[in-house]
C-alpha cells in the first residue's frame, strides 16, 4: 500500500510478501457479528489468506482506536469521533473513509485500497471495499 495518507513518511515497516506467514484469523459471521464456532470441535473456526483479511478488516473497523488497552494504538478506527456531531453527510462519509484507510494501512498483507465507499443512512455506516492483498487483486468486502 502506498503512503497516500502521509506521503512524507518513508516506512520500511512493510515486509515483502515472501517474508510474511500465511495470514490467519478467527472466522467471523458478519451478519450476526460474532465468531464462527466449529460444530464438531466446539472451537473457533480459523480461516486463512483473504478470508482472514476480511475478518481482520471488519474487526479493525469496528474497534474504537485508543479505547481498549489490549490493542495497540495503531489498531482500530476513530469512527466514534463522528458519533453525535451534526456534520454534513458528505463530511461524515469523507472522514469515515479517511479513518478506515488509516486503520487498514497498518496491515502488511493489504497492498492497495482500490475502492472504498462509505455511506451513512440514519445511524448505520455501510461500506464497500475493493482491495489488493498479497494473495489476490480485487478482493471485495461489503458490510
């Protein structure tokens, strides 16, 4: 991913794709907003690669940045800053997009954000993402 948010900062923290382990995450039921448990083993189901990235992205967007000491200060978004203020719809959607791009930029498995549409209807944020990962191009996620 390019340094489009802070182009004056040169970051060498991104590893080469060949240096990264297979990305794994707990599978997530986006509709019910809870982890998926394997019926046979009664343990969390683990997914890999792009499916794992989708789960990571979903959770990273939902977590309020700086609020929970269990997460680093790089993880999460500041979307809660937009709650309760009477900003215009355009400004709110623009800031939501910026916060989300910033949150996703820390993940070395995400190479590029091709498209990010954020829209508010009443109190609900809807997102459409199209990203390039180290595994595939054009990975889509809608929440």
